[in-house]
């Protein structure tokens, strides 16, 4: 457990990052090199694509650090530490039965605890409730705002099979792209500057050139958008009969409308590529979720 999460020593949690608040990334070198999915880097790759130099279609590799492309607005967040604040919050809320008073008290407590945890630092923090509000955890983070595109395979590799192949197993997609995180010369987060240097992570994931063999240990660690493990039977019925089919139906129309115009010229195709991919991603997801809920008799 100490190898996964340690406050005092470098551990795996220091190499696993939240990218842009919407994806997970992994730091794979002591020079701040980050690996993530192709579809996570898709929007950034699209930003630098033009009809004349369509790197979304053809791929991109920075041969030197000076060739790396700074992505406006993209940030990477590292977890500094997490703290169980359930006892403090639940004790304060125990006697409050009025919902509004409870919500107000919870908001003020979160504000106080976060201010205390980040005082005198450049860190940020947030508190999330778990198990429907019976437990509360505070996450203290460090965010870097200078993130640059290093490389991406051609779309024919990174998006092979399109969204028909996504959410399926086995997949045949080279679903990866690479970025680098930069810091100021003092090693702390800094806005983009030509003088910034590759950040030195506390830990990075070493690359095993020998590959893997059957029986090797594997685990998943990252930042899922959300999980919902305690949904009632009414919620499951709503997911099967209402939400899933409606999401698919609406996105069918969106996708057809976009595709019709994207096929007309390359410039429109590039501009809408990321929007199209994001829409198609959960179009496919909800088809699969509905099918599996029904097939497995949930």
C-alpha cells in the first residue's frame, strides 16, 4: 500500500495525474514526459491541425523539446495528499436535521478545512463526499499549467476502428498520445514561458522493455469521471428504459448532422473532429451499458 500511496515518500500516486480535469495521464520519465490516451489528447492535436498540415490525420512527433507545442488552457494536476475529514464534518452535522442548514454548514466547513490545508502554499484542495455523504475526503493538489504536445500517432492508429471499436474488448487501437509537463526554474508551477524547464516528478513509471508475460500483476489507477455502485432498482430501470435510449437517440441526430457537414470539406472536418469524437464516445457507451444491464439481468 505504501508503494501506491505515501505522504512522506515518492509513490505511484506521484506519477498518476489528472489531465485537464477530464482524463488520466501517467508520468513516464524524469523529464516530465506524460502518456495518455489518444482520445484524451484529441482536442489538443486538433488545435494544431490545419488543412495544409493535418497532424490529426498524419500524426506528430516533436524531434526536440523546442518543437513541442504548448497547449493553451491545458493543465495537469498531481495529488499531494488526501485526508479523511469524515469525523470532523459528521460530528458538526450530526445534530442538524434541516436540509438547508446542513448544506450551509457543510459548505462553510469545507471552506475552512480547505483554507487551513492550503494556507501558505500554492496548492489547491477540494472535499468530496463518498457513500452518499457518510464519508468525506479532502484532496490537496498541485497544478501545472504549462503542458506541451510531444507526439501522437496518425488518426488511423490512434482512432483505429472509430467509436464502433471503443468500449469493446479486445480493442486493436493504438490509443495513446504524449505530452510534457513544464515548470518554472524553481520547479514550481508557472504559466507558459520559453524559459520554463521540464518538471521533475517525485516519481515516474519506468518502462519495461521486456514486455509482459501471462500472470504478471496488473492494476488500474486513475481519475474516473464518476462511479455509481449503489443505484436503486428504480435508477437501473430508468437507465435501461429512459436515460440510455434517449442519450443514444439524441446523439444519433447530432452525429448525423455533424458528419454530413464534416464530409463536405477538410476545414470543417478538423474543427468538429473533437466534438464529434466526444459525442460518439458516450453514444457508444450508453448502447453498451443498456445492453449489458439487460443481458446480465441487473
